[in-house]
């Protein structure tokens, strides 16, 4: 027996099998844990992406800092879309999103679930828990928002589908959506200011200027009636003393007093100055379709340079026009403490609704009042507290470009002055309407291109009107262009407000 045992002990046949059998269990556990860990990692990564997308969508859906049921539903929808039930075997995923109690501009999200194992269940490990967290915050930054608003006579009508409410009232009601979307309730140090340029055939901006910015020796269309027919006879000089605004002023300071009265009257609509590099030349000058930075930014020089000064819009002295119109006064950038104050400003700039659509004059003055390097650069800082100020221009219209040539606009009366469509030489020559409108559209397009080069973001809202490629292409991108029939106009302005500012993940 002893001999048998000694032989058995010294016999090595079959030992490898026993050793492999002994090592198989830990090897399987190592492989299984690696496989299941990889599956768990992929599941957790997908859950993290879904959580991030959800809080971003929820924050984007918020109106200001109001986290309501719509925003919560939007967050849940995005999580469920990006992490549907059964993803990597997870069928018990739970997602929760709340508003940060210490920072109402931030959303907090958490998600959790369990991943069923594919190998480790053999060893008694049926599932592996996963959990993620995510934050999203909207950094409003500092924003200057210039609203260039069509105040032509068609805005007094209701939309084409009816409804009983004028388009101008729909606009007044809708812009509150913009304000609410951009309001953070004091949750951050962000500053948002609003400016306004109402327009039709000209703009009412004289109050924003200095007396020396207004030309003294101004030339206007003259004519007379011959056998009942009005005939153009040339250009006439209309000094401030000859102006409709002269209420008995005399003496050496009369001109300055008259200009002051014009500027501060509330009726301070203007005639546009010559294009940069052109001479005033007794009222015979070119404006054309080209628009340069100098046209936008150049300040009138020393009170005596007619080439850079602006004219008075005076239907009482200008002759030969078919239709005149002067809208409400523009407003420079300012902050508004609450929505009521903002709505008051909107009502003020939409009081006078008249005239035809000369959109390029509105856009030009939107650029001027918003420029960081122009006549109002003292009110338009590039940075605030070392943070950049983002400039947004919202162009709103309900119609197509319109100028018959007989309308008295900021460019004079084109049938006689030919400042936009021709050589600026005064004479009676009625041009083709389509050609004149094309010139205005080209001028408008060039302004849009210039605004983008100045770093402005352009949003366009077209209300109840045919699609116009000039307006579509003016917007910074396709997502910056909106059309509305009026019933959803407030939603459009809300979306613009939601699109302004930086949305980011905070971890």
C-alpha cells in the first residue's frame, strides 16, 4: 500500500487538468466582470448624454427663470427620446429634473437605473446600478437688442385671416414674450437693453441728434401749377427761418432755436444725407445702393459740413409729393425695470402708424443706433464688467418694399431727386416702379451684410406677408428667420428671446 501511494504521489499525469479546472472560475469571473463592466459603461455613457440633452432642452424651454410644466415635459421628452426604455437592457430608468434653489437660471438633473448582467449573474450578480447627474445653465451675458419695427399704414389692418385685432396691437402684445424670455429675475449680473427704431417712409430720430447734425441750407422740390397740372421747376432753398418750424424766431440765434424746436418737437423725422464720399451739392446728391461703415458711423462734422449732416423732413415745404408720413420717435438702448415699463416703450414707438414700407431706412438707422463705433458709441459699450456686449437686431415687417417715386421719403421724392435710383440730378423723370423697388431691396441687402460684418446677429420676423428672399437672406441663418400669420406672433418673439444668450452645461 505504501508503495502504491508513493507511486501515485509521484505520477504527474492529469495535473494540468486539475489546475485548469481550479483556475477556470476566477478567469470566468474576470472575463464576465469585464464584459458586464463594458456594457454598464456604455449604458452609463448613454444615460449621461440623455441627461445632458434633457436639462439643456428644459432650460431652453423656460421663459426667463420660470420653470413650469412645459419646460419639465420638454426635459422628460428629450431624456426618454435619447434613453428609451430597454437601452442596454435598462428598463427601470428614472429621470428627475429640478430648478436649482440657489440659482433659478440653472436646472439640475439626475438619472438612475440598473443594468442586467450577461455573465456575472452566474456568480450571483444579477444587475449593476448606474446613476448620473447633469446641470444646465443659461448665461444671458450682456445683450443689446434693437427692434426695427414696421409702422406702415397696413399695420392698422387685421391679419388676412381676420381675428378683429390690428396687426400693430398683435405686435404690442407679442413683444412681451421677448422681454419675458430674456428676463432672469435678477438671478445673474446680466444686463439686457432694448432700443427701438419704428419706420415707414422715414424715421423719427432728430431728438437723438445735436443741433449741429441738422443741415441749415436745405434744398427741397419746387414747382407750380400750369393749367391745373403741377410741374417741377427745380430745387429751392429752405433755410431754418423759412422752415415750418419757425415760430417767430428772429436774431442771430434764430437758426439754432428753430433747429432745437424741430429736434425736440416729437416730429423730428429726417431726410437722409448723401452717401459717403458724395457732395450735398445744393440737394442734388447720390445715395445709391452701396452702404459702408462710414455711412453708418460717420458723425456730422463741426456743424457746417452739409455732406455729413441730415435734413429736416418737411411736407409743408416740400412740394410735388403724393403721400407723406412721419412715425413715432426712436429710442436708444435702455434697460427696463419690468415688463410694464417695456410695454410702455413699445406702445410709445407704435403710436403713429402711417405710410409705406421703405425698409432700408429703418435698417440703416437700426445699425446706426446699435453701432459700437458710431455717433452713439458713448451709449454703446463693447464690454460691460469685462464681458462682451452682444448686439442683436430684430427686423419686423408686415409688407414688401414700396415706393412709387411720388412718396415723400427720407430720400426725398425719387421722381424728382433720383437719389437712390439714379444720379441725384434733380429733374422730373418717373422711373419704372419695379426698378426703384429693386434698388431699395439691394440697398437693404447690403445693410444686412454690413450688419453681420459688424458682429450683429439679425433676426427677421415677417407677419402675414408673402415670403421675400431679401428678408429671408437678411437673417443671420435660416433659424433666425420667422414667419407668422399673427396668431402665433408672441411665440415667435418668445423663441427669439430664448435663442439669445448662451446655453451651456455646467458640469
